[in-house]
C-alpha cells in the first residue's frame, strides 16, 4: 500500500514544518518545528514527515505543469 506524498505550493524559499499545521489541535500531533530552505531544484522535503514544499514558479513547479 502506497500513500501519496503531501505537497504544498509556497511563495518563499524558507519554510517551516511541524507536521501538524493542517491538523486541528496542532503541534501535539506532529513533530518538532523545523525550518527548511528550497534550493535550485525548486523544492524541499521535510526529513520528519516527508511533506514536500514546492516553490511557486520554481523549477519543480514548472516541471509539474
């Protein structure tokens, strides 16, 4: 059984992830907040929850179009 990777389109190269920002009740259900930097690939994956952040208009966003 395979689950699809959660992807979020963002407008800045520096993002934060706590694994529960979209969950009612918040961080108690997630992981420690980490700050991530999107590089020339146009995306970055969270090392805790594998959520992918894609820079709007970046290389990864254009490749998906």
